[in-house]
């Protein structure tokens, strides 16, 4: 499995960055090669994308989702991939850091060669930059999903024992 880790600072509050990221069907607006993402339920997504010059379709499952903190996913059909996107406030109290860690299994010679040349890393960085430009130019999210989805595989329902916060019940 190959791995990529990238992060970017955006000049919107964590809640705004997180809310926009939960709008998966908007991903084609800022993710290169992503043709569509369909929300099939709270935890299931169907992706259609062009990867390494080949059209691919796969389904992913959200394993854990904690508002304003993180979303963890893994593929359940199609090419193998998994990852986590994390959201944290910057010290300025206004901006946010969006960090993405993803592992994936390059398929075939072209994808392996592209991975070795850093194409995936550059594509992910470009996607994060386009996300930043998208959300900063709007100044607000296109929608929001604020439910907490516990991880059924984690002993307490959450990765590394992190407490859950639900957007509906939280008071700031």
C-alpha cells in the first residue's frame, strides 16, 4: 500500500471547513479526476473518477465521523483505499488546518509508475488547494452533516479513545 499525507491551512473556522467536507457530492468541484460522488446513506459513498487515465468506480464506507474533528473511511468495493481527514483550529482562532492521510493500492504499471513519480501526492495537494480556494471564495459551506458516526470496530466507538461531540447537543 502506498501512502500520502498532506495538509493545508484555510481561512475559515473549523466548523465551516468540516461542514463543507461533509458535502461529498460537491467533491468534483475541487477534486481533480473525480467525476461524481453519490451519497448512498450516512456511511456509504459511491465514487466515479479517472485515475491514471482509467475510469474507476468504487464504494467507500465512513468508519467514523466526529463533527469538527475527523472523518475516517475505507473502500468496501473496488480499488483498495482508506484514510482520515482531520480538522483543527489554527492559533489565530479564525483559520483551520485540514490534514489528509490516505493509503491506496496502485493498480498496474501506469498507476505504480505515477505513484513513484509523485503524481498522487501532487494531485492530493492540488485537491486541498482547490478545496481551500473553493471554501474561502464562498466564505460559507454549501451544506452540513453534523451527526456523529461511532466506529463499530473501536472499543469505545471512537479512534484512540477520542470523545465524540455532536453538533446538535454541543454548546460553545
